[in-house]
C-alpha cells in the first residue's frame, strides 16, 4: 500500500514537473520525464497510460539527439510493454537493441536486459536457443548468477518439469522472484506448465482420484484441485469435480455439430442466388 501511494505521489509531481519543463522547452529533460512517467504507470499496472507516455517520449526524442544510454532505456521500456501484451517476438527485438547499446557502453543494465531477452525466448517456446545466446561472445561477458538463473529456467521449461521449475525459483529468488518483471511472466509460465502436465496426466482416465493426480505431479492436493477447477471453468477440458468422493470425472469431447456448418453453407448459396437474380434483373431493366 505504501509503495502504491508513493507511485501515485510520483504521478502527481511528475505531471506538475512536465508542465514546467514544457514552458522551458527542454526536449531532453522532457524525454526523461515521459520515460519516468511510463515506468510509474507500468508499476501501477496502467498499461494504456504507460504506453501513451512512452509514445510521448519517443516523439520528443525524434526531434533531438538522444544519448545512446537514454535510447537504450527507451527501447527497454518498449520491450517491457510489448512483453506485457504477450508480443514476445517484438519485445525480444527491442531488448536486443537495448542490450547492444548498454553492452557497448559497459553499462550494468545490460545484465538485466539480457535476462529479459532470455525470458522472451522461453516464453516463445524457444528455450533451446537460450544456451546459444549465453555462450555467444556478447553473452559470455555477463555470465553470472542472473544468467545462470535464466539458463536453469530454460532447462526446467524444456524438460517440462514443475518440480525443477519450482526449485529454480527457490534457488534464484533474488534474480527471479525479486525482479517484478521476470516474476510476473514466470508466474504465467508456471501456470501454463502446470496445465500442460495436468492434461497429460489425466488423459488416460475417465475417472480418477484427485489425490492420485496430486501424488503423480508431486504438488499439494489443494493446489491441484484449485487448478483443475479453473481449467474446467476455462473449458481447457470437459469434466467435473466430485468433491464428495474426491474424484475428477473426465468427459469425452462431444462431436462437433454439423448443423452450424451446413447452415452457413446454405446461407452462402442463397446469397449467391440472390446476387445472380439481382444481376439478371438489372439486365432486364436496362433492356426495357
């Protein structure tokens, strides 16, 4: 709560500062302020305002010469916002540009941006590319705990091992959990990995005890039960939970009804007939 109030206070002070700087017509300072504003709105989970502030920063930056370090910060923020929208391919491109710029300046921020690059590769289901990026000339320069953490994440995801994934989060808490951006996406990744493992485990069964599924996946019963309920509501599979018996009943997927497709085909045919009749009527009217 205290952090949120601090962020809101920053927004208020930033808006006042922005008004004064516009009077001074200091473009470089204006870029800095818009970039700071974008970061604050992102921290407050207000993505539209964060993107609007970033656009304003880019517009101001296009009118002047911008130092390489500031341009790298703009590219980093662009990558972060694209990653929030699950556009990891575009995010990777921005992070790559920022990484090259920070690396050329020997800036310590290069390590964090390299982590975000590797994160994008994992989120794109391209975890196999992570070792190659780390072992490249640019990557070897920043080998350490942060890079090792992302290497371990990529391996756990590639192996589809929930236990290994959770172990990585526990072992590299400072590098992964304490980084708000990394933690947000890894939480979503863990959920996806859990769903994939559950679907694979329940596939052979039509009725199975939830406790058995929990023992197979090596997770607490309450966690598995909650996730299965969510997956049923999200229609990830057809089934129901019998909480009295502590069992999961899995239903066969109902065959797709052919009536809808047939109705669409009939409507298309009727539309074609109407168009033909209208064309012929136009010819008749023209002849008269």
